């Protein structure tokens, strides 16, 4: 038995939990679907419209199985800022785990935001303010380009367009306390966090998906410096295993990005 568990550790871990078993079933149902084709996906008590099934399966694993966004709070009504909400999988998790939370959701893509709002309405998820603007350092708009099937980036040159923006710092300063700041904004995180460095004192926990793009500086040190100066402890991991990394420089064979990290920041 120990040999089986050694060889199939990941499968055993997944099958031990209800959400892990659900992930296996979702992967079976939707993992081989053609990319970039809308489909209705059922998970738990929710039914979501998603523009790409495989991307959703990965989201479900990170959010519901690995619980990247789980945090501790003593607040009866925690305040959550969700920057880069996509179609709302993260909102479903927050709503399920913190049913009294007040959530502010930022989504830059107008089409994705429409899907998000419909998903919230169809699943009767309330107390969510959706802002269809990019999180940025000013209100003058920001240029985004498409990048593969499930993301866009400020560094991509493909199908670039100017989208409306908000200055996140202004929104942070309006709140006396923010229990969770989730940030998945595809390359804009370093500039935004640097701009917010004097507005993070009342933020209790953070999740930042860090990206480094080819032919652009790697700015991880700047992000870590902001976190340290703001009094956070942090943990960093990556969702990939890279064989021979000194010669294999690409993130999952990506043509535009060479590093993606998950940064979990918290206060003692």
C-alpha cells in the first residue's frame, strides 16, 4: 500500500476530499474540451458559464481544492477586494467560505465582466460590487493585449486595446480595514503594488499572482520589498515543475512569460 501511495500521492490526496473528487470529475468531463469554446459548468451548488473549460478546471483546483484564497478573520463581515475576478470562480469560493463578506470585484475585460455578472445573478450570489475596469496606478486607462487562451497582459502586443482603469490606491484608502486583497492582474501587479505601498497598512492578508514576461525585467524583488516594508510575512510557491531550469527558461513552454509565482502574504 505504501508503494501505491508513494507512486500516486497526488491522486490519493485528491480523492480524500470532496472538492478533490469533484476536481477529478470536472477534469474528466471538461478537460479535453476544445479550447476557447463557451460551456456551462456545474460544480457543487453552482452553474457557471465559462469561456474556456480547461482554464476553469485549473482555477477550480487552485481555488477550491488547494484553497489559495482561504484566510483567517475575526470580522463578522470581512471586506474582500478581488482584483482580476475573471468569471467569478473566486467569488463563489469567497461567498461559500465567508457568506457575510462584502466583496469588491474588479474585472478589466468587458466581455468577461458580463459573463461574471450573469454568473453571479444566476447563482444568486449577492453583496458583490462589480467594477468593469482594470486595476492600475491611475484613472487614465491602460493598454492590454491578448495572450493565449485564458489571460491578457499589459506586455502582450496582440490585439491591444485601451481599457478603462481605476487607481487601486484610492480604493484601498477608502476602507478602514481590508481582510483580503487578491491580485491576479497579469503583469500589472508590480506597478500597482509599488503605487499602493503607503496604502497597505490596513490590509490583513494578500494573494498576489506574480508574472515575469520575456524581454522585460523580472521585478520580484520590488514586490517583495513592498510586502516587507508593509509588515507582511510571505510564502512563495509556483504551480510548475521545470526540468533542468538553467537551460529550460520558459514557463510551461510559454512564448511570452518565463515565470509565474503565487505569493501569499499575511500578518502575524
